[in-house]
C-alpha cells in the first residue's frame, strides 16, 4: 500500500499518518524522493484503505498487492519518462539507442566512436571505466581518469554518458562526469550500492542479475526508489541457462512482463544477451519488436582489437545498418498502437 | 563428411565407395532419402577428401566439421523449402502461419476455427488429437477419430493439417489425414519415433526438448534425415529455466543460431514460449523480427473454455490483429535484405 | 482421493461406486493392478469422504491432496518393497547395489563383470542393449541378442538383470530376459511407453528426466501404477543445469523429498550424476548418507575401452572399494534410526 | 605460472624477475600475503619455466594451467589449514561445525544458542548482523551493535564468530569482533569487496554465487588471495535451477571437484542448500559423506519465531542429533583413507 503525501503535509501530520498505519497493523516506511513523498506500508491483513485515505496530509492512496510497491504499475499507470536534458528523453514512447565500447580505452577511441554515433544520430554513449572481471589478472578499466576523458568528448559531441558504478565510494567522484549510472549484473543485488544510488539525483539503469528473476530485478529497483531516486531504467541482458551455444539466453519474455508489472522503462542489451557478434542484430530487432524502450549495444571501430568483449561488438558498418533497421521497425511498431 | 552419390551410381559402385571410406579410417552410413542418396562418413583424422571425391559414382563430396552432418548448412547452402502442395510452401523466404487449438475438441470447434483461419488467409491449422499430459488423469485427446474430423474440415477449407504423433504405431494410421507430423518437446529425443519418421514421405516438425540444447535438436533432425526424410522443420518453443514469471523462457537466440548451423526452416511457438495469453503477441513479433521462417500459435474461439492450454491461447480478435502485425513486420524485414 | 476396493467387490457394486463418485463431482478412474483394485478420483471441491467410504465394496478410502495419487505416501504409509526373488529384495530398509557396464558388448565382457559382481556380493547387474544416443551414427547397442547373452550369464551367477526399454514394441520380446525394466531419462515422459509398462508384471525403474522435476517423476510413476503395475522404483540421475564442471548436477535434495512424498524406493545413479570417474565414489556415498534405497553404478573391467560412458565408469578395484565403503556407511546409517 | 619468492629476495631482485617474466611474454602480478611473496604470471605461449626458476630470488616456480593460480592445487599440494586459535583448526583433516541463527536478534538469543553449542562441543557460531534481503522493507539486521553483543557472548563461551560482511566500509569496524568474515552468495562477485578483504589478516569464507560456477568461486577466492589474504574457505550453499521442490539445488558434485581443483577447505551449508527444515539432516550428512571439511547450519531455540530463515532452521534437539550423526559419519569416513 502506498500513501502519496500532499505537498503541504507537515512533519507532525506525517507522524500522525505513520501512527495510523501502525494502528491498522501495517509497517510504514517514509520515502522522500526528488519528486514526492510517500509512505510505503507493508502488511498482510485486509483493511479498508479509505480509513487512511481520508486522513489530512494524504494526497492519494493506492492498494498494491505485489511485494514491491513503488516500482509497480499498479499505482502509477503513466509510464516513467527519463529526461536527460538537451532533448534526450527515454521511456513512455521515446526510444533511445545507447552504444559504445565495452571498455573506454583511449581518447582516440572515444573520439572516433563519438563521431560515429553523432553521424548515426545516437545520443547516448556507453563505455566502462570500472570493469568487473572474473579474473583479478584481467584488464580492470581506466578508472576515473578514463571517465573524465569519456565525459569531455561526449559533451563536445552532444552525447550523454552511461557508465558502470561498482561500489558506493565511486558514486560521488563519478557524479560530475555521468548522465546515467549503470549497475552491472553482478551488482544487481548489491543492496548497499543500491541504497546509496537512491540518494543521487541522476538516473540509474539496473541490469538484471546473471540469474536474477524478474521479481528480484523489480525489488532491486525498489531499493533505489525507496531510498529516494525515482529515475530508474531496467535492463534485460540475458540470463544464465544450460544452453551453451550462446553466451547467455536472452529472456525476451521479460520485456512485456516487466512493462506490465512496472512503470519503469525497459532497455535490452543484445550484445551480452547472445554474446556472438554475427547474431547481435536479429536479437536486437527482436527486442525492439517485443516493445523495448531502448537498446544498449556494444560498438567499436575494430572489435577484433577491443580491450574486452570483442566477440560480441559490432563495427561501424554493422552498427549503422542495425540503427537503420531499428528505426524502420520502430515506425511499424508505432503503427500498431 | 558427406558423399552425395550420382543418380546412376550402382550398388556395386556404392560398395566400392563404402570400402574406400573404411580404408581411410572413417565409418560410413548409407542414406537414401526421397531426394537423394548419400554416404555419411564419421571420423576424426584429417584426410584429403579429393581422394574420395574422384571415385566413380560420387556426385559431390563435402567436408562437414559438425557432428551432425546432413542437416548442417556446411554442405547445403541453399535453404530447404517445404512444399505442402496447393501453393503452400514454407522456408527459404516463404513465411507461413500455423494456428489452431491446443486440442481438437469437436466438429463445431474445428469448423469455426477453420473458417476464422480461412478469413485471415492462414493456410495451415494445428490441433492435437494425441495429447501428452503430465498427469494420467488429464484429457488425452480425441485420438484418430478426432484427426479424421480435423482433416476433413481442413480440406474443405483448403487448409493443411499439422498434428502431433506420439509413437511409431501412430504414424501409419495418421498418414492419410496429415500434412505435417509434429514431434512434441517430450519426444524430441524419442529416437525410435524419429527413426520411423525417417521412412515417411511427409514433412516432420521437431520441437526442441523442454531442456534440449540447440545441438540436440539438430541431432534429432539428423536421425530423421539419415533415416530417409529430408523434409524437416525445427521448432523453438521455449526452454526450462529457473525463471517462474513465464511458463518457459523463449530462447530467441536459437533462431539465428539454428539458421546459421542448418539449412532447415525454423518455426517459433510463442504460445508455449511464454505461456501467458496477454504476452503472446509481443513474443511472436520478436520471433518474426529475429528471422523465423514461420510461426505456430494457439487460437480458439473461447480460450477460457478450451480443453487445454487456455491460458496461452488467443481468441479470434487477438489472433487476427497479430496476423496483421506479423505481415506488416515481414514486409519491413524483407526490405532489410 | 483413492478408493481401495474390497476383494469381493463385484462389477455391479463397482459401477455403483463409480456413479457415486461422479455424483459428488469427481472424475473416477478404475485401476486394477497385480495387487489390488482402486478407484482414483480427481476433483477439487471439498467433500465428506465418509459418504463414499461407507458404500458397499469399499475397503478403505484415502484423501490425497497431491495431483499424483497412487504413488503418494499420503495413502500408503508403509514403504514399497520390490521382491525380485531368490532373496533379492529392495526398498523399505533393504538396500541393493546394481552395477555393470553402460553397454553390453560381448559374452566375455558380461562373464567377467558377472564374476566380479558375484565376488563382491552384488545381486543385480545393469547393462544396456538398446542405447539412446544423441547422434544416429553412434553405437546403439547389441539389441535383443545381447540381452539374451546378458540374461543367460547372469542367471548362471544368481544375478538379476536390469536393462533399458526404449519403446513399447520391445517390452514383450525383452520380458523373458529381464528382472527390472529401466525407463531412461529421455523417455521419462514417453507416456505411451509408461502406459504399456503398466500392463507388465515385472518391476520398472523410472529415471528422472534430464530436466524433469520431482513432481514430473512422480507423475510418470503414476502413469505406470494407474495402468496396473505397482512395482516401481524411482531413480535420481542428475539434472541439467548451467554448471559445466560436471556432466550433470546431482540433485541430492531429491532423495529425502521423494521419500517424503512417495512410498516408492529411491535409487541413485552417481555415474551419470557427476559423469567423472574419479568423483563417482564420494557422490555415491553422499547418496547413501542421504538415505537412498539403492544405487546403480557403471562398472567395467577396462573403462578406457568401454563402448560408451567410459569416462564415468569404475574399474573392478575402484568398484570393490566403493562397495565396501557403501556397506560401512549403511551400518552407521542404520544406527541412526 | 606462480613464482614463489625467497624470503631474502630484495626489491631490486624482484624487479629483475618482473622484467624477465615480461621478456618471455607473460604479464606478472606481484602478490604479498601474510605468509609469502609470489609473482603470478599470466600468458599463453609455452615457455621453459627453468629459465625463470634459476633466477636469483626465486624459491620455487610452478606451472599452473588453470586461469586461477594461487588457489589452485596444482602448485600447493598440501591442503590449507585455517587456525582460529584456542585449538580451533579447520581443513586438511580437521572438520568443524559452524552453527547458529540466521540473524542475531538479542543478547538472550545469543546466550541461549551459545550455551547450546558449548554443550554440543561446537566451537564456531554463525549469525548475521548485516542481512542482504531482496525487499528493502524486510528486517536488515542489528548492525554493528548486534555484532558486539554476539562477539562478547561467544568469547565468554570459548566460541569463534563468523558473520557476513556486505561492503568494504564494514570490514574495519567489524574487525575487532570477528574471527571469520563471510562473503554472501549475492556478493560472491563483488570484486571491490573481495579486493579489500585481501588486505585483512582474518580468514574469509566465500559463498558460491546463487548461480555461480565452480570456476567463478575459485576466481573470487583468487581475488582475495592475490590481494594478500591466504586464509580462505569456500562454501557450497546450493545453486539456482529450474527445480521448485526445494529452495536451491545442493550441488554435491562441487565438493569433490573443488577439493580436486583447490587446496582450500570446502564447507557445506545444508540449510540454504535445501531450505526445508525436515530435510536439512540428510543433506548435511550427504555433504559429510562427500568429503566436506566443515558444515555451517542454521540453529535457533524456536525456529518458528526466528527473525529470518525459520523454515530451514533446526531447533536444539534436531541439531544435537545431527551433530552426533555427523561425528559418527566422520569416524567411518576417516576409516576409508
């Protein structure tokens, strides 16, 4: 159950509401985001929500049967739009392509890719500077210095920046250089990191865990939202199954299911979802046809020489063709609704 | 390694070739299909295939590195077309929709659906009369009598029939009433059944096992092909994973991978792939966008009253809309190549 | 709900009971096994079972909430014992080791292994003559002739025979030469085969499907039982998961869970469960410690030269040591209860 | 490849060795632990390791073909022993039971359990104060204050403390109150946390990820070891599969495989592995029979009232009986070797 507080609700009125919630046997959590104030109430027994709804200070009250609440579409029917500024919006009908290398490698590399994206009309660039790697002996990224280069060049090209944050201590130093924080699959249930990202006023894209359920992804988003940050994106990037012919199994079912359960935009990552460069395009198009709100895809001038993930990275020609096909598909998709 | 025999190759020349194959340390299997004669040669050591290629009676010879051979695209670059007669072809660019109920229930039911399909321009109807059910106490289908009704009405409407065969003893009685034999997911590795289907001159669609690998599906097709039947279709219908939000996980990756590995057409079954009626359409469209050669989808006049699988079955209005969307998507897809 | 009929219940009284069951809204299935007559009643609405229990011809009536009924422990608290004759019993406290090669290869091979087993006090020998193989070009077993040799030599050594049946047509020819029919993992949901095995008066061991659930295994057993054959064994042989370090993942949890849900004996197959010879022993011992009623393990004089499954097969020395350890563990286990 | 440096190897000699490693095309990483100094060399091309082995400052050199190195058994045949002081050692033949509640709840609770463990001869107590929970609205533990109470009471009873650390910032505050840091399944690939735990001189137990591979677990241990901490334990706690009859699937295969690949002790967690209280004992015994070096099990005076995980927690009577059975099994197991 979610109680949306009125803007003029005072501290003392809020205290009264918290008491009233406890009185009906529910456990309240007060949530303040950049956009509103809520009281999330967890409990099992049936109650008449009008009793609480008529209290002073209450703007609205919603009954949500799911265990996740604030990210549920049951109380917020209008889909979330993420506005990144400079005319770049995502969600609720606005589709965005995010593209770029797995790892930021050098100023020259960033420059070349940013120009390619600009030519193709892509407004968001991805690139990792903190790289989670299975082996401690693998390349772990250029770190904050890499991010600074990445951000400077992107801004020169009117391109927004998305990059992975691996721990709470990186949030503040990254803040100035980033437009969307990405939480990687391995950190999808790093609850301390999620809590801290709730305190930031920049959007966060949460990748589904390597074998995370759809419900767990929604819970992870609930962590960030309930800690104060409403501007969230969910990302399906393939799950771990027994099949060995591809790197992961792209759970295309997750797209309509997530959009049904939540008001948050859903992004697909076809590069990780299949892990094989020659098949990234059909899988990406499948994601668009299934209704995704955006796509994040790995692109590099010479994938064969990329510092990481070369086997699933498109070159300029391949990516340009894919972007054209995505846009053609989008215009058919729009004709359906 | 596959040796394609010349049409005029005599028994005694074939015997010489078999000897020559054994002499280089390979194990030969003679295969005769409705379309050609082959010798499949299994072995590991490297050989100069020209030695065998220059023998009398050899039309062509192909080196295939996969463990499956005849279904591999490495020797047959041209994609297989399945011609069902009356202008109904499938594969190699020809897309077909197959639709119909999970179970054949009555003459009235079949009539109603056949008329709906005819109206929508669908040329192949699905419907089960032998139903594999987890519980022995569930409805197991109308059997052969149901198939007779199903076939009669379809023929009156110019519609082809696909239905599941559960054991070798059913092949012959079904023969007269069927256009495509379907092997269900639970029988995907019923090798005795596959062997026997190799002796029939009607097409066979093999569904991927509930947790079958892409490679195992190709092996199952190899059973049928090597037993004599080249007219095969592969069907992706979702796999079993840990995710519980959908009935199965639709392995969309399998579509481009199967098409890369094999010359056989690839069909998608969105109904089983997600198992939730309200999401069948986006998943079906994803399959089309990924490049599928056809789709098989469950349709019923009143899904709520269907004898089985009602929760994943579309009604007439939903299915008609989906067919329109599929065709719109197909025309964009064709513009890509 | 299960109605156990009295021995003197006549046809006409049975008809009355069937009517009474239908009258309360349940669907009855009459079951006749070698040991008794039952009416299985499937329905959802709550009823007072005493109404049916007091009818003439009813020996006893049991309320079973599971969807599987006859294999449930809810109506039959005493565990099933399988008596193979000559003092070989299995289940309900009687532990048996089954051992032998993956494939029957020759008279010499069978002789050597039978002598080894006799020396070790093992009373049941396994060996395949019909081999399900992923590739049609692999060795598929010696067939019925192999089974005849296998059976003859085993009988000379006082050893019982278990071997896999792959299709209904093999049941009758195998009958004379076999003590336990084995249903393989790939045929675990071959319902036609299960139905036919219900008509035989020899025990049947059903292996869990490659990715079968515990519930599906119980349903498969319900097929055989409800078709007339009560003498069933369940076999856990490892399931398919994402982990690649072993051939399968041994679901040790399945042992206590199956024993809690069903009265049927539970056998473990450590050879397939891990697929790596050097680790078969610890996994086998784990199965015994978890409470298994028996074990089936692959043994060959020279595993390196075995026609199939050599990588998971123990030699004579290894198997003898394992049998000793199993017996030591069994005596500790008995001290626990 | 691992170069073990001699104790008297100076900085400048080490620099020479690093140069020599680079000269043969390998990438060296200098590692300093509490017990030794190593240079881990990653590369692919074959080299004659004697060239490096004969350099001054080299104590020994080992060729390790795995991608993980320092945790591999290929260079360190003697199994690792973890000495916790006061006669509590674990590994290399010394078995330990760790037991206690999921969450630390109160001083009374800790007291009662500590007394129970002392009575049973258990020397290590588990208990969470920082709890990773899927939902942000669930109980998240008593925090550092809870740990202080936990530690004080355990020390009064001669019992060692193991508790989960969720982020790098908690390491230092926990240090004084802890004997083993536990890394939970969700943090198994939290590489920043693993790096930081490498700098601590207390043992670390790493749980396998919810769907982590055996190889990934070894890599995670390699992170901690290569950052300086050799005192590591690996924990198998069940993996996520399609099976829904138990909370997780206990991968018993992992025990012998981990012990074959690594010199680190392997602990089993039967409570999470099956998640069903009535079956914890058979699963625990299976783990012991398979060769585990220790066990960690959830125990509470009144599991029904536990703040978390009550459904998989043993009460005092059940746990006492299990401890007896484990010890009986251990004495049989020792007779095998």
